[in-house]
C-alpha cells in the first residue's frame, strides 16, 4: 500500500495534471489517501510526482 499526500497546490498545473490529482482521490493540499501499489497507481503518481509525497506502508 502507498500513502500519497498532496503537498503542493494544483494552481498553475495543466488541466491534465489536475485531473490526475483528482483521480488519485486528493482534494486539498495536505490531504492524504492510501492506494494499492499497482502499476496504474504508480503511473498516475509518476505523472504528478512533483506535487506529491509518497510513503510505503
């Protein structure tokens, strides 16, 4: 499992990046979600890794 936290705002990001953050289930800066460690999750995280903090659980 991966704990993903949004640490930077999506203001100034492209619309695609905003949709990826929303698809991960993140809403506000500081919000965290726990996701399964799948290739799909990893791919989405890699697209917006500059906005996120990822921790293994």
